[in-house]
């Protein structure tokens, strides 16, 4: 028979929408039944679990977390939910960042191994770097790899919309982390720092920052918390101590920029392009700019060149993106 601890784990995982954990505990119970000589029960459970996993992977689509994970009531005004299909392999990052991200994901995939030894996976991270360099996409990839919902909170919007109520709204979000396991992505966390520097609401900004730090310290859920900033130097030093890891993002190297473009132009003859010329035009553009330029060039190729992409089209699209930033 299943132990009380196993039943509690199954109920908690179901309530949190953690299907992987639910199935893992069920498989553990089936294994215990087999060891205890209850071969019929073990065989029935194993067959059911196999069917469940097949259903989840059917139709070429990963099963989504249960509806409980969708923001409701007040939470619906504070954050949005998504169920990303993005993977770490979709990111174009340097080898060191790739290694660290894969370790992060592995800690959560194999968290039971850690817990058996009295350890826990790291859960709180800060992503820092210029706009468009992959911070949001990384949060999506972590959620996609772990089969978790991604909850995005635009802190600047919360602060502006709920001035005077921000602390209470932040608590609602952190309370939700215990009820629905997921990746909680706090975008524009530097909004807390910039508000502190304002002559108009220094007191309110201080309260907001203190509330965020206190809630971050108190959080003991199984959810993953990711905060992103475009302006690391604006952040209060106290913030950095609250995170288990800080990940730095930068504009792509020439090799990385080329890979981003190639990844987004799969439907065209990429080898026919003059990549030396393209590389020069792509210099100093972010991952997001490169992706947008590739999409612009693809549309032009379909509409104006009968589906043929050439170097000129791509270079013009890249230069347009660069001009956009200068303007």
C-alpha cells in the first residue's frame, strides 16, 4: 500500500499542477508494490502510467499544466500565464551561460535526488543585460524544459497601476507560488530602483523594495523565481544577496549573431548568402533585433522576390533595425 507520505506528495503535486512529480510518485508506489509481491497491482499501475505518459505526449503536443495554474481574480490583473514550447536548444548563448542554464534545469528535473540527501535545487535567479538579449526567452526555455507554466509579472506596470497597493499585490503573487508551481518571471525589476531615485515617491519606492526583498527571503515554495533587469547598476546591492545565481547577458558575438539569423531563415537557401557582408550589417544588434530583421527580410522575400532571399534583402533589413535604434 502507498505510504501516507506518498499520498500527501501526490495530492500536493496535483494541486500544484506538477504532473511530472505526480507521475514520479505514482511510479514509486508501483515499484514498492512490485517489491512487496503485489504483482497484479504493480502491473496495472504501470500500464496506466504508460498510457498517461503517452496521452501527454500525443498529437505532437506536450500536455499543459492543469487549469488551476491560470491566474484568476486579482492575480489576472497582475500577471499573465503562458505554456512555452521553447527549449534551451533554441537559445543562442555562449558555452558558459549554456552550461549554467542546463545545470539549473537539471537540478529541478532531478530534485528528488537532491532532497534525498538533504539538499534543494536553487530557485531564485537574476538575469541581467541589455534589452533583447534573451532574458525573457531564457525564462520561457526553463519553463518549457520543465513542463511548467510561465507567469510573467511586469513590475513597472504593477507599480504604476497599483501605486500605494504594491506591497499587497506582490504578496498575492508570492502566495500564488505555493499554490501553482511554475516559473515566475519578474520583468523590469529595476523599476524598484528607479522609483527609489524619484523625488516624488521615495518613501513608496522604499516600501516596495523592502516588500519585494522580504517576500523573496520568505519564499519557500517549489516555484522558480526569475527577476530581469536591463540596468544592473541601478539595483540596490541588497537585491543581489537574495538570489541563488546571477546570469549575465550581452549582445551576441559575430558567430552568435550569424546563428540567430540562420535559425530564423530555415525556409531559405542560407548558403547562397554572402555571410561576410551580413555579419558586418548585424554587428551591435541584439538577439531580438536580429530575429525581427530576419522576419522582415523573409516577408520581403516572399512578397517581392517570389520566395527567394538574397544578401541585399537581409542587409537592408538589418540596417533598418540599426537605424531604428539611432532614431
